[in-house]
C-alpha cells in the first residue's frame, strides 16, 4: 500500500561471512536429509527392517539371494534391476570375501548407489533465457503443486520465474497455479478457456519481453493410453518450438511414486510423445516403495531432477543418490 516508504534492507550476514554461509548451508542439507529419511520411513520399515533379518546369517548364499530377490521384487525394484543387484552383490561377496551382516548390507547399499548415481544430474539453467521447462504428467501425480514448489526453489537461487497455465481443461488447475503464483509473488499467464499451446506461446513471449529467467509451462494431465490427448501434448511441444526454436529446454515428467511399476509405462509413453529429459518423483513419503527408482534406472534411465517427500513448499529437492540410498538403508 505504501510502496514509496522503502526501508533499507537488513544486513545479511551470510552475504559477507563465508563461515556463517557454510554453517547455514550445512544445516539446511542436514534438515533435508532428515526429512528424506522421515519421508522414506515406510519404505525403510519394510525394506531395511527385513534386510537386517535377512543378512543376519552373515553369508551370501543361494538361500539369501532367493529371499532377497523376493524382497526386492515386492519393493517395486522390478525384475531387471533385481537381477542386476543380485549379480553385483554376488560378485562383490566373492571378490571381497564378505562374511558379516554389516558387510553384506554395505555391499548392497553400494551396489544400489552405483545403479542410481547416473540418475543424479543437476539441471543446468544457464544455457538459455528464458529457460523453458515443459511439465507433463497424469492427473493426480502432483504436477501443479510441483510447479509451485519449483518456482520457490528457482527463486531461492535468485532467478525470476513466470508460470504458464497450460492446463486449460481443468479450471481448478488454473486456479491452483494462480494461487501458487500469488504465494510466490510470481506472474501467471492464463486464459479462461482456449488452446493450451496458445497460452504457453503467450507466456514465452511475455517472459522474453520482461527479461524472465525461467518459464514453467503446465500442461493438462492425461493418461498415456489416451492417444488423442498424447497427440495434443505433442502439439504443445511443437508450438513451444515455434515460439523458441531451441525450446523446450527441459521436459519434466512428474511421476506419482506410489504407482510403482506403472511409472515405467508412463515414462516410455510420454518420452515417445514429447521427448522427456528429466523426472520429478512425488509422494515418496506415502505408500511408495522407493525401489521403483532402481527400476527406472535399469529400464528407462532418465535424470531424476527432483524428488518430493512431503506437502511443504520446501519438500521438493534435487535428487541426490547418496542421500536417497542412505535414507533407505540407515
């Protein structure tokens, strides 16, 4: 209201004191690891708890491998990844002469880490301005909420963000995105009705005119089996390329981790239609079994850009393979 009464900004100790900045960063990382560990508590209770019992015999024999196979399969790891992990564990046991429960668990943990590490690939936003991120996913995956959280994440990096309400089929999605825009003080380009591709085209033009760093383009949720809708989302991608021949610079697919092996089919179908370049995994704090990340790594490897383990605005963070594996096994 009284915009002309501007106060001088309070001094920020982290801007001038490297030691304070490092302490804050370390504290934030520890807080995230704890939230990740809490979020994966259900997975760990089923997976990690049974592992301790399984490994108590202290040797990698046929009986252990058979029981471990059943446990991995029921944890959504998938047949391909399960066979890979068992083979690698057997090779490590033979090479390193593993003969204690702790050593067996450590070997499996390292094998899982080696499998997931290639999925850890940070999103490079420096190549274009505006950097256009097209976001897709089935209804209910947490797509619109993830967009709001991503906006907050990018703002925390000092980048300006604009949201494109390309889900014109569901009025609630547009309103939800506008709410996130207000919460983050971010502009939202939207229309009451019309072509989603046109909305996103306008948003890119607006971002270019305003000097915005990042455009987050929402698209309507759809099932990969709805071929006419998959064709439509492919059209959205083509229109983005008309607005910017280099775009979209990232195509994120939001996946509901509670759907387990079904996520593999989603990745393959959306990749065929829109060339997915990265994944966002949501609801890992629910009934999800974290093994589905291993299944993705083996059968349709795409960088996991972000994972979500809660409803809070800060509960969506870049994927770190070490933190994820530690949260599963600790």
